[in-house]
């Protein structure tokens, strides 16, 4: 009876070799890419809120939170790039 949980040893070794080949800088670029995406989202949110031009408490709080998150995300991206000297 063949179980789906156990792999033949040759499949396991192939998977392990493939895992070793993954360049660690690939993870850093991916992290930077995710941060950039989140930064773009916050910028879009700020633009949207600014376009509404509402002075309501909710709108101003949302703008404030987005600006705060944008600052943090930008700082994280700069720190990541600086500490790993990424050319992005």
C-alpha cells in the first residue's frame, strides 16, 4: 500500500538540492518588492483621501494612519537596502 506522505529518497534529494540553489538574495529582493507594493498602496490611499477633500475626523485619521504607515514602510525598505546593499 503506497502512502502519499512518504516520498522516494531520490525525490527528496532532488527537492533538497533545489532548495539549496535558491539564492538568499532572492528572498531579500522579494521582501523589498513586498515593501514597495505596500508603500504604493499607502500612497494610493493618501491620494484617494486627499481627493475626497473631506475634513471629517475619520478621513483625517485615515490620512494620518496612512502617512504613518508610509513612513514606517519607507524606513524598513531603506534599512533593508542599506544593510544588504541591494541594488533595487
